[in-house]
C-alpha cells in the first residue's frame, strides 16, 4: 500500500447508519465462506486481492488460479500468481532492475506493486482496481473493480451490501494508528455489536493459518489502529455456477440492500 494521505477521518459510525438498514440485517455476524487466507507475499494489496480472487476461483471461476480445489487455500500453490518470480526479480531490488524481463502473469504485475521506485510490497491505491480487472482478464474473465472514497456511512452501507450479496471486498486501512494508510486487507464478514456499532471481519494477510480478525468500522486516527481509508469493490461481469454455500447466503434474504451500493458508488 502506498501512503497517499495523512489526514485522519476522526468520526465514529453512529446510529444514523442503522436507520438505513432493515431490521432483518441485524441478525449478524454475516460471514462468507470459502475465502483463502494467504501469507503476505511481496505486497499486502496483491495478497489481499488474491484472497478475493481465490474466493471467486472456488465459486465458479476456476481458471483464475492455476491451482484447483482445496489446493487454492495454500499460499505456496498461488504465490506465483500473487507476484511472479519475474516481477520479484525486476522490482524487489532497490533500485528496480529494469534489465530483467517484465511479466504480465501475476496480480502484482497488473497492480504495479513495488514498481517505479516504490518500496518492496507497496502499491498505489489507484492501481488496485485495474490490477484486479487486468489480472482477471489475463485469465479469461471479465471483472469490474472500483475504489470507493465515500463517507463512512456510505462505505458502511456498501460493505454490508457487498457481503450480503456474496462478494468479498478490500479495505485500505491504517494498521498502526499513525493516521496514514499503510495496509490492504480482504473483508469477508460484518457484525453489528452493542446495538449500533458496525464491525468488519478481515484477514490481516500475515498468516495462512489465521482466522477472521474483527475491527470496529471507523475512520483513521492517531489514537488507534485499523482505521478505514477507502474500499475496493470487486464484481464478476459474467455468470458462473455458485457453490452451495453461496447459494445458501443468496437465498437467505440478505440481498435487500443491493440497490444502495449502486446509489453510493463513485
């Protein structure tokens, strides 16, 4: 992740948000299944995106990764699609070794991770959507991805909407509480706690064996970590046969907010 802002968003999500959510959405937590957790590999943004891409690979888009079935859950089996050996050889040295060949076969290639003088593993936020769609296209699929810099209330509605619709997303966050964005995480769950607080469930990208970590949905601050800067939404543009777990989620009546995401999309 590339630090692009030091201005904190220092307000909490308040009850007004829940006035926009029907009462049936409060039966949380709501969690998507079948999302791999990967060890950080040459960049948090390509690693976080890989978790979302791995989910879609396991839910009807099986050519997104070379690995198949349960093999998709192991970082070692997909690491070359997260960041290829050619990409690592060209961009991990400091300065970049531009005598090495440029490849276009990994998420990091299409995101420009570590390239152009960035430190190893850093990615410009504005490159993340095109990185995802470019990689998917290289694997034969049409996906849409976009960044959302809306208010926290709008982002919260969109997050709930996406999870309810069976689509994981990414958040750019300030993980260490210095008021500046520094990390990307895949989001696969949400919960409403204390009657009025939205929490999001994510993988930190720091362990393949990790379970969901929970964080309050709030803006960045100098007084706490894991504040939210923006979201990246990911959506396939062609049909696939859903896995049974997705069918159950979509059939549970939790898709009533689908239209709200369209309203608040930038």
